[in-house]
C-alpha cells in the first residue's frame, strides 16, 4: 500500500548511526541523502534554474518539495510538488502534493487531489479513506473547540517532545538540543542525539536530566511511577550488544541520591522496536508500543502486568478496536482512560491524539478523536494531563501538555499546553418516544485486492497501489464453523461478527497466490455511544508471474559470508508462510553477486548463499522437494554499468536474492 509517511524522529523508527557526514556536499541530491535540507534547497534552486528540459525540471522540483516538507514548510512544499507534477514528474509528485495539502489543512483541495491520484494510478479504491478523512476533518474545524492551546516558551529551534510530569512544577522532555550527550551528530536530523531534559515551568529554563540515563545513544519518552522512584524510557542502541540497531525500553530506580544503571526489560525480543512506555496509576500495568510482526500492523499498543517478583510479564497485544494496520503509539493512562496517537483511525493528517476507556464489559470503547485545536494536519502526540496545575477560573476542567509538529510552532516538534474548559450546554430536544433497547453489532468489511505495478508485467517495478480483485473466493472460519463467499466487482465481502471470537480468512483466485488474514473481536466492548462498530480488513493477492525472478527485499549478507543474518529472517519467514498457503508451487531461490572478484569465486559464493536461503526455509518446515537453489554469480547484473565505474548503490542493486515460481 502506498502510504505518505516521514519519520517523526529517530527514537522510534530508524536504526542509528554514530557517524557524521564530513565530505563537502556538492549537489542537491547528495544534500537530500544526508538530510541537509537547508543546504539542499540552495543547491537545488540553482540546478532548477539551469535545467533545460521539463523532465529535468520536474525531477528537481520534486526534490525541492521533499526538502521543504522535511523543513516543515508545507505551503512551499505544496507549490513545488505542483510544479513537479506540471513538469511530468508523475503520480509520485501528485501523491506528495495531496498529502501536503492535507497536512496544511486545505482539505477540500486535498480531497480533489486524492481523487485525481486514484484516477492517475488506475484505482479509486486506494485513496478512498483519505478522501473521507479530508471531508470529516473539514467538518471538525467548524465545531466548537473543546480546548485552548498555546506553544510553550521553552521550545527551541530543535525538537522537543513527549513531556512527562516530574517533581514539583517540572517536566521531563525529550530533545535533540545542541547540549545533548556526546559529540556526534545524528544523520537524520543533522542535530545532536536525543536526551532527557528537565524543564522548570516557573522559570521556563531547561537543563540536563542528571544521572546515568542519558548516553551517546538516543534516549527519550520517559515515564515515572507515582513517587518518582522508578523510571522507564526508550533507548535506541547504536549496535554492539544488540547486534542490530533497535529501540528498547529501559528501567532505572532511585539508588541513594542517584539513579541506577538502566537495564532493558526482560520480555523484549531482538529485532523489535519498543518505545513510549506508560504506567497505570497503581504502577502494576505497563503500556508501550512495538512493531512486532505478530501485531495488527505497524506499531501496535501492548501492555504487560507486573509480576509478584517485580518483573514484567509477557506482552499482551491490545484489542483491534484500538490497534489498526497503521501506527498506534505514545500511550498515556489517566485512571481508566487511555490516550494514544494513531495514523490508522480517521484523523486530520499525520498522527492524531485519541482517547478510549474501559467499559463495564472490560472491553475498550471506540477511540474518540480529540479534534482541533489539539489535533492538526501535522503530527500530534505525547498527550498528558496535569491535574495539579493552577486553574485560571472555575470553567477550567483541567490542563496538560502535548507535542505537535504544526508549522506555526517555534521549531520542529514543539510542546504545547492545553486547557480544557466547560462548554455551554447544547439545547436538548425532548424525544417523545420511549428509549429503544440498544442493539449492539460488530460489522466487518473485507476487501480482496491485487497490486498495481508501474510496469504491469514486471513484479519488481514500483507498486502504485492496489485495486479490487473481483471473483476471488474467501474461506471464513471461526470456531468450528466455516463458510465461503465470492466477492463482487468491488472486491468486498461483509460479515456480522460474534463477540469474543477469533476469525481467519483465506482468499484465493486462479492465477494468484493464496493469502490469509485474521481478525479478533476479543476485548471489543459494548459501547453505548457507538453500538454499531464497523471494521475493515484487506487481503492482497500476488499475481503468479511464472518463471520470472522476484527480488526479496532486506536480505543482505556479510562480506564473504553465506549465512542467513537475523535481519533477513522476517523476509524468509514471510516466504515460508506463502509456501505453506500454496502447497502446489515449487520455487527457485536465486542469488546474485556484484562484479567484483573473479567469476568463479562469485559463482561459488552465490551458490552457497542461495543454498543457505533454501536451508533456512527447510528449517521452517518447507519440503526440500519444493525448493531449488541456484547461484547466478555476476552473470545477470540488474544495474546497467561498467564494473569499475559502478557506484556502491549499483553494486548493492546487483547483490540480490530472488525467488521465482517454476511450477
């Protein structure tokens, strides 16, 4: 699925690098690659003025738009994406133009652009949710606001985010200010690595948070227990012990007059990003986000219960009413109410802040969008309530803080203060009829889709989007019951769900690989405010391209090695799952090297690497008779370049692992 996204900050989403870029930047493309967006703009503007063809102008204009987007200047990004599209850059510039309009809260224009984009790629289905979200967000802007917001004066030109209350009238925040620990620069932002800082709200001064919590890695998104003797926070390791760079939740406790050396929580798995911890009021439940492959998709919310020995139990995936196929993160607990940010629920642009609460049935209510002015077209997250803050007048219910990336702020991510006031009561129209008994329903819409490729006959070309796949069959199983449906022209099937039930779906169509999906109604409570709850799932079927090589992404080998690295296992696990679902196919695993080294050496290395992939699939239970290993060596390069003139990027393109269906 094509999806507009950019990285909020390094702490939760990307692997870290402790290297700085020291070579002088000489062109706009290089400046973009090393995230020096202000430098890129100056260089790209000169390149644009010198360019003579429309195609070249479109390419450069798109990069200028990318630079302005990352500098959080949406109006200028909109202008340059439109120039790129008018100069034949294509659907990608139209997509970024539409999302930039949405971020700028120009919702009517954004909806029209998304409609044009669906027509451009050949699938109005792909952006139907975005069009609907634009229409809803425009309506929210016309409502009476429940909140007043103001940006805090302690923000700087750098990122400040994820506030949490601390002793007295203080906050602990996360920031990549220049005085963060260490001398290195984080490549994504061009700023320092992030640390925890202490804010004195009376003086608006910011100082380092003392103790061993901050290191030369990225730290942030902290939470303290009620008496401030225990802290949980996120640290993204820069390699070493963790083998790959991933974010972990750390714990420290007061030891004498200082904090103990932080330790990672024991339940965390290698290769998974964990972050954004939040504690329940009694300190016995820890909420957090993780991008575990067994989740519903993206970053999901989980919780863990404290055990009698003080350790934390195994993570429990939260209900599907909260988690979506996109990102849910930054939880905050206020008694029985859970606040969090999401890209998957209907929102105004990027991450939006939602709240839900536990129902009497012990399930969770449908998430409620806090709407503007707390939410905006930009990313909004890190919401907390401060009940001890002084109230200006009796109309104030409570106040607190949140983070936003909106353009009118001081820097990048900024911390805002909100005040919630009592709204005048709305006029109630008396209903003369007696209230009817509430009828609760859980409804599911499922869609069977296929991918749209930029080159329809090439499965390695860019995926433009998805479109409905009519005539597909779907086998539905829940408990001992089974049924089969055939989808219509819209690719859709509908189902009324039972409560506290697990469903599995297996979709199939001749000429396509079967694929499955799952849905659970466990933990979805009966919400009187939303008695009919609707959900969606999507099942994408891959077309069978017989005897055609398909690149397997994210499979890399160490130099002169053939063993399967841990970071390659998720891709091969997915391939193993496809083979389980499609027992009648046989595949060839192929390995290609770059041109460096002798032909004989490369042939041998490629064969060993292909066999290693086959051996891994066999270890996952796949019948060896269905697998063939073939080493191509350097014989079939994908990048068209002379060996001694190939760039490192072109060499990487040629070093690839593939599979093809041979029968």
